[in-house]
C-alpha cells in the first residue's frame, strides 16, 4: 500500500452554512489584515516586530529557540570575535558566502545540482512569494507578517522539523508529502488548501519549499557545527550531509506491514484497551479522546510554543481521515511535537486496532 498515493475523502461538514460563511469571513480577515495597509505603505510589513515569536529559552533548555537565523548568526559571530576564534574572516561573511556560492540564485552550483528540479524553482519562487510568504516568510522561517496572528504558527521550513510526512519522525518529507499538504491544506489550522492553484504551480512551489528547507538546513547546520567545534565547519561536508538527508531513498514511506484488519467491535475494544493502558494515549488525549488528558495543558512544541493534544472526536485530522492516513500518523508520530510514533513499540495489528478505536471516537459505526 503506497500511503503517499492515498487521496483521503473530504471531512464531514458540521454546522449550518451561515456558520461556515462566518468562519471563512473571519479567516479572510486574519489573512488580509496584515496586508491591508493604507497611506504610503501598501506592502506587507516584512520587518515588523513579532512579539509572539519565542526567541528566548523557556524552562526546558532542550527546546530550540525560534530565533531568526540572521540574529542567531550575528550572535555567534560576536561571540567568536570576542573569544578570538581562529577564523578566516568574519563568521557572518563566511556563512553567507558559502551559502550563496552553493544556493545563490545565480550560482552555477545551484543550476547543476541534482537535489532540485531546477527549472521549477523560478516559477515556484514567484508563486511562493505571492501565496505563502505572508505566513511562512520569504526565507521560509515561519515569521511572515501574518504569523503573529496565527495559532498554530506557520511551519519554519529551516529547522528540520516537519509534522506530517511519509517517513518516521527525524526523516524529511518527500515531494508527495509536501504536495499533499499544499493541495489539501491542514484542517484546523490557518494552512488553506490550494486545490484551485494549477497542479504544475503546486509542483513548482513544492520544489521551492524544498529549496528553502535545504538551504536553511545547510546554513543552520554550518552554524551549529562551527559553534560546537570553535572553528569553521567544512561546508562541503555539511552540504553533502544535508542533501543526503533529503534524498528520496533515505526517507522510506511507512506502509502497514499487513493489510487493514477488520473494522469490528473486537478491534475497537482492543484499540480502546491499548489507548487507555499499554499505549497510554489517554494521558494526553483523555479516556474519551477529547484532548483533555491529565497532561494536556503542559505541552510545548520543539520551539516552545504551547500545543494541545488533538480532540479526536471531531474527526478533523490534519494529515487526512482515511484509515491509512491515521495509521501513518500513529506509526510515525508528529515531528516537532510530543506525539511519539508507535513503530517499534506496537505491532501492525495493534496499530490497526488503535486506528479503529480512533475512527470509533469520531462516530464511525461498525457495518452490520
């Protein structure tokens, strides 16, 4: 079963049409607000302060700050100068120079790279800056002008963490994964579906998101390795490592090792016992799946932003509602969040039982 080819059906729509219109009107206001500038400035305020961005460490020092890369780089450069590290120049110039040489828009290395479908990048850039940068920012770090008004915040493509992908947490998304998110959106968040965008344009923007992600990961890793060793990291080694991480062959699709088991009352009951005992899902999601478990209010994502477990009874799942979609999320976990994966801890039969119990929580009934 090829999960990346699954096209989940539309989630059920609840509520009246007027309520839906109000929802979409409010959503339009949130998106349009930051751009509805009057007077001399009728452009997005790209450099406006964002008081909601977590740029300082919180209680848990293991959390990665959502610090804009330019500030992170400038901070380490100042420290390197103070400590008189043996560098062949200013750290800011070294990092930006190596990045530009490999990923600059006019660089020969980018044109010759086999990590990208190069002819899609220019169209992808134009589409991204028109449709996506307002939330995800022009450099892909999730700090666009609208970001401070959104919860959850837009994804930071530069930080190696992607929530919904075919490979287990720690891998990188395939083009199909990004295409699915762009096309269908993420229900329950501000990420809309772009079904009306021509398919070729969606492929283009997916390629540009990969470009922003790989370039961002290269820059961040180069900075981290330099910080770790106190000397400038080898750019060739970093580039090879990062681009290897994004290769399709290194991000295998998680597929069930067995076909879906029967959706029946026995499977639902086994899933319920796993959910409330061995798998301990109820600690976060609660016994009835309402997202009200005893630890529900204590979670933050990888960057320190508050995050709550999903209310499973709504049937609104960001990665899709088909059984295979739910299986993949349970098996892989969700990157950048406390949601762990069941692979290695539960058998495929047990994961299918959990899928069936989750479906039961949404109101799906056993066929008679």
